[in-house]
C-alpha cells in the first residue's frame, strides 16, 4: 500500500508534539524511502545547546546512519515547517529527492518563501518540492506554541514585578 503525503505529514505533526513537550519549537521531520520510515527528528536546539539541532538535521543524520550513506537518494523528507537556509542547504547536499513541507515560514523559509535554495539551478542538485500539506494544522501548532510562550513570559515578568514591589514595601516598612 502506497501511503500518502497526508499520512506522513500527520506523523510529522504528531512527532512535533514531542518537541513542544520538551520546550522546543514544535517542528519535526521524517525521512521516508520506498514507503518506509527511515528516520525522524524534532527540534532540539535548546536542550542540546546546538543551533544546528533542527528537526531536518537530526532526521538526515539518522537516515545517513541507517542507510550507511550520506547521500539520501530516492528519499523524501517530510517536515512540518519550511526549512531554513541551513536545512535547505543540507537537503541539497544530502541529495534528498523530494521535500514535502506543511507550513510556509515567511521569515526564514528557504524553499520558496524568502529564498528557494532547493530548486536553484545554480546548485548541483535540485529537489522535487511539495508544500502546503496539512499547512493549517502545522501553522496552528506553531502559532499556538508561540502564543503560550509569550503569555508565559508576560506572566513571569508580572510575577517578578510584583515580587519587587513587595520587597520594596517591606524595606519601606522597616525604615
């Protein structure tokens, strides 16, 4: 049975929940070859203290280990957010055949939104590109994460301000 892009993207979006549960931006990537899951990864930049620990990088590294080849010929990478320039460059160098992503990244997307590295004819490899698969789900997942994060930061700042005011009141009382 040939599984669809929607099937694999749903798996990717589900995996992104793991990143979110660990306090990371909820982005995940899955590498598929011959309709089989080869490797997966999700954002871990914060916990690994590594700016390169994006979902795509981790998934491609694992796929290379599984296939015992840095070239991932005939593989498809599914990712919940459009890859950044670093990850797009990685996909070109790893010879991924096809990239499928859900949500566009209008700030740093390098697969059509801001740049298009994966289809650039000046590079030695171009990828087949499909975008917008389950985009609404992936976009909601990411924007809900950032809304919660902003609310948490605001609540933390308010608690700090209240604590500082209480300390000031106590010091004034003692004077």
